[in-house]
């Protein structure tokens, strides 16, 4: 059984706690203040097109077929869009937990066909390409405030332990470095939470700040 998970830099994870005291109070490697996305569709399409080679590599497609963008889909609609598109391609798939897509059992000789169909559907119905990389500084600072003021109290209210947040400067240094940044959704794997409990947590405590990805016509 093959499993596909929606890619998004903002998606929550279940792993060991990030040490909130790690990292230096330094802005080395952090974009300058005021750094933000260009707010136009041409720039959005350019980001999408730049990500296609990586998408083909992700699905193991060496010679990706030409395909056209149909529309961008919201993160919570991505899985259903993939299932519907795959059905049109003749591939059986169903919704999985935490935004994933589960494929029906695939004979080994049909693996390449399924991978190509998965690539085509992901290319036709992608999530906003801005969710696939690091946020610009303006958006990162917005997200930090949201995590501290909204997400952390919400996750704690659901009974999970969340370490105190680092300063904004330390968090920015962590976020733009290779090491993971403090995040209330980085829950200790020993918490005993199963996938159902985590799905409910993600639903009750929206991870991303409102308007983090502003609409572009």
C-alpha cells in the first residue's frame, strides 16, 4: 500500500520536543525586516513552476508528462482533490488520516503508472506553493505571534504539555536554520496520543495564523 501525504511546511508533526533554549540570540541567516512575498498571481505561478521538478522527483517520475494547473486547493481540501483526480485517472485511492491519501494495493508492474498519475494530480491540484518553503520574515513573525498567543494556550487546554517559547529572535534563528523551531504542535511521542486524538487537536487548534497566505486573484 502506498501512502501520499500533503506537503506543507506548516503541517504539524509528532516527534521529540524541540529545546526552546537552543540557538543563539542572533539573526544570522534571517531575511531582513519587511521581507515578504510579491502579492501577484504571476509570482505565485512562478513559485509553482519552480517546484514541479522536485514534485516529479518526490513521486519518482523521471520523465514527467506535460500537465496544466487546474487550480490551487486549500490544505484541508488537498486529499479529496487528489482522490477525485486519481479516480479520473483510473487509480483507486481513498482518504487517510491527517491529510493523507491511501492508494489501493498496487501490483509491482503498475507502480510507475500509479506514480505518474499521482504526479499529474498533484501538479493539477496543488496546494499554495507558498506553503512548501520557508515563510518570508513578515509572515514568519506573524506566525510566531499566532503560535505563542493562540496555538500554545489551545494545545495546553487539550491536556498536552508545551514548553515555554523562546524569544522572537531565537525562534527566527531556529526557523531559518536547519534545526527545527519551537512549535506547540511538536508533541513528545511519549504523550500516548493516537492519530484520532491528534486529528482532533489539529482541528481545534488551527496551526497557521489567519491570512498567513493572503488570497491572490
